[in-house]
C-alpha cells in the first residue's frame, strides 16, 4: 500500500489512513466531503480516494458545455455531472436530483467489481446500474493514478419525458 500525504479539505487535514480505511461507509463520507470541497473551490482534489486494486483516485472539477441548437451537451468532471443532473431533474421522469448523483459516485467507485478497460485508457466501473469512468492520470509520478472523469446513471433511452410516454 503506497503512502499518501495528508490532504487538506475545508481546513481539515484528512490523513491517509482515513482514505484507505477498511470502513467503506467512512470512506464514502470522506469522499463526499472532498467532492463538495472541489465544487466549492473549483480546484481538483488529486488524492481523494483509494482502492487497493487501482491506487489513488482524484476528483477533477472539470467543465460543462450545455446543449445548444446544433450540439448536445458535453464536458467532464464533477461540474459536468452536477450540471447534467440539474438539466435532467425536471426534464425526465425518474432522473435523480444533483445531490443524489453526487452521493452515488463514491459508492460506485468503491463497491464496483473488477474495472473494465475502455477506449483511450479509461476504466469503467459498474455498480447497481451506475457507471463511473476514470481517466489515466498524467506522467507526473506524484499525481494520482486515476482521475474521476464521468458518470452515467441510465442509458439515455430509458428516460421518459415528464408527463410523456416512450416513443
């Protein structure tokens, strides 16, 4: 197990043993606290979580580009996940609120089974119908091995418009 420096979150140092704790619920709560801090400060958290088989996992603030007339929405990172959830919550039946989406991400990362490799060096983690994508970190040896990149709750065609029926 590699040693990690203490992480400063909201003025509170989180020791590496908390990130690598055996208590999954505690690790999920710590990750949620770090995610909220990333969204408040708009700065990435390079050592937010740890999985024995993957190593350290960081949370990227990211970017969000809303849909316009000639292109679909796009982006990456936590801000894209939250903004997409805000757009979907009133648009589709069964779409979760942004806070619910935020609380699911650490659980998917920690409780998923063996990750699958997908294109461009990404890892796909699946748990309970939820998908989290991790991107390989840069070449800096002090950087985390993986960064949270994207999240998907359902296939797009499973959403129904509010008050509507399936096409």
